[in-house]
């Protein structure tokens, strides 16, 4: 039997004192609060009293660190999958407010539905779906946890809901250490839950792609 449910878990708060868009840049670890958030996400999944048999993580430091509490609570090591990584973005390493004030960067905003500033949303969804399906059928039973990033999780939600990809990044329903849950029924993904178990008051969340 394949998995019963799949949870897309966003990483916790990142140590980002310069408040840049960190994207795939190396060295962006969880803050102390981010580690607490990651633990709260794992404890939430544990509280569901559903066995977890497969743990998948993006290769970036912040997601690997966010997967650690799941290893502790469920006794499984993460499988690193590049397909659930953060998308590319031309603004990586920049402070967005300053970058958008520069007219030379406005050309990157010409097609927000693609988007023109980074990896196409449709490509992100395709790789996320492939990773999710492989993890689903790799599970002997129980649930799957995939620790990923805001944008991949959000556009996967949009695709499953049948909504357009074009959106305002400031209005994504994908908080730090949130859990978005899906089931695969007759080959079709269905979203079955969303939770924000982590304490995020006062958290800095400005570096997501």
C-alpha cells in the first residue's frame, strides 16, 4: 500500500539579519526561533497520531535543519530531493525594496503570471508533483512529510485547487513551519488540511522567493 497522506511542511524562521531574498544562497540557517518553530511543526504532525514512514527534504540548510525534529520524533532519516528546492530568482541576494526601486529591474516584472523574475511556476509545480508522487509510492504505509519552501508549497496548493498561478507573494497562505496536507485519490491530489502550529509572532519572514 502507498502512503495515506502527504504533508508539505515549510521551514522555520531563517537567520537573515541583512533581510535579503536568500533563495538558494548557501549559509542561511534557521534562527533560534526558527528551530523552535520547526519543532512545533513536527510535534503537530506527531499529535495527529498518524505514522510517518517517509521524510523528504530540500537540500538547502534551512529545510534540512527543519527536518531534524521529524527525525527525532519519528526515527526516520530524510531523503534529500532537489525537486522540492526553492526556485531560482533574479533578485537573489538583494533587498527587495531597494531592488524594485531601481528602474533597471522593472523588466523582470513584465510577466508576473510566469513569473518573469524566476523559474516558471508551471515548472515548479511539475517537479513538486513528481517528487510528491515518488515519495507517496515509496512509503510502505502511513504518511509522508516533505520539508520545502513557501513558493513551491503555495503554487502546488494553487495547482491542486485549480486556481491561476498569478498571485501577490505578500498574500500567500503559507506561514513559517506551516503544514499543508494532501491525499492522492485515483491519481488526483486533493488538499485536506492546512495548519499553522508554530508560534510566529514577531518572526522575520522577508527572504522567501
